């Protein structure tokens, strides 16, 4: 079997070529230039996870073929619990995996090297391709396996991983300005730009919270494509979070907040809207379909089966 080694600066250009060839198959994914890829490859899309990660326990491993890297694995080890249920202290994560369809031997080698590294660092359980642990430029901040990369899923299965959860990606073209819906008269809509960023501050983020009786009743967090990919601008808006507090559900606030976000995005130049929701969240999926969204992808994360 091929041998894995730590990443080198000279690997970034050929790895960008691998990534670019792979990402062409992801529906509507903007091209990522080499400079951004090289700068952000080892970063996290959701910066709130950084304080929970053991900085000294992560690894970036590659396997070569013909003198060039063709397979990449990034790993992380959680030192503290994160608010995402599955991210507990002691969890090791293979957070990004790249390899073209003809690189099975190299991919299997880098997966096994990543597993061995995480176990040596004391990982108590292993996950792969968790949503929030990849670089921000990739798939609007989602590191899960897209349906167009099935060979990686097959190789993860060969390495002992099993599918754990799924997310559905939806897309809505906006040919006309969406109609806004009225919010409750007693509510106060607060719109934040820059000073209230989640997970980070940016001119390309648009965050709205509806307060009722001084309680945070509903939220809609949007980000334009330029937040993820340099130069992508505002043609596309991605809803990262749409939520309604438990005590305020059943009043149409989710739909109204979604529309508020779409109207504001339209006014700033967006003509396409996307979002992602859990594969088992059929209530949310029904809402999005009724609002004109169409499913474009199913994405998966994985956990290592008991050995």
C-alpha cells in the first residue's frame, strides 16, 4: 500500500488541481482560485468550532502517485464538547477527503493513515466528513460527501466507516422579487451586518432576528456566495440557518423570516437562493418545496463502525 506523509507547501498547487477537477461535478459550485484554496485549506468553515479543537492533534496527510499528491486527508480531534450533538470531547474527525475516482489505492492509504493518527492522539470515536469541519470555500461551508463523489463514500465503507446522517441541498432560482410576508405587529426585526456575524463577520453576511416580548423568536442567517468563494459576489445567497423558537412555532414565522431574507437578498443582487436541511427534517423540506426550492443534492457524513 502507498505511504502517507504530511502535507508540504509544494503540494498545494497539484492538490488544487485535484480539487478543481472534482468540484466541477457539484451542482452550481463556483470555481475556487488557487490562492484562496492554499490560504484556507486547513481552516474551518465554522469558526466557533476552533476553541473546541486540539490544535496540536490535527493532521494534513497526502499520498503521492507519480511524484504528485493525489489523495488528501485532513483530521481534527475535539478537546471540548461542541454544541453540535455528535462533536464531543475525544471525537476524532476525518474532516476532508480528496481523491479522484482513479486513485483508490492512494485514497485507502490516506484514510488508514488518518485513522491511525487519530487513534494515536487518543480519539475515542471516529467520524468522517462532518458538516462544519471543512474549509469555508467548499460547498458553502458543508464538508459532507456530495452525491456526485460516490467513490469516496465507497472507499470510506471499505475502510470501516458507515453512513451516519444526511443533508438535502435545495436551490431556488428567483426570476422576480419575492413577495414579503407580514411579521407579527408586536415583533421587532433586528438586522445585523458586520457587528453580528455568525460564524464570522463579513459584508457578505446578512443576519436577521425577530424578537417578540424581548425573546429571540425566529432567526434567518444568510450569506452571499462571496462569503465562501473569493470573487463570487452576490448573485447567489445561501441560507445557513432558519430557526423558530419552540414557544413560537405554528405561527408561520419560519416562512415569513425566509421571505424576509430572500427579499433583502434580491434587493442586493441575488438571483439564486440555496439552503441545506437535515435529510430527516421532512417538515422543513415541505416548507422549502412550497416556496419554490428544488432538491439538487444529498450529502452524507460517516462514523466508524465498531471493529
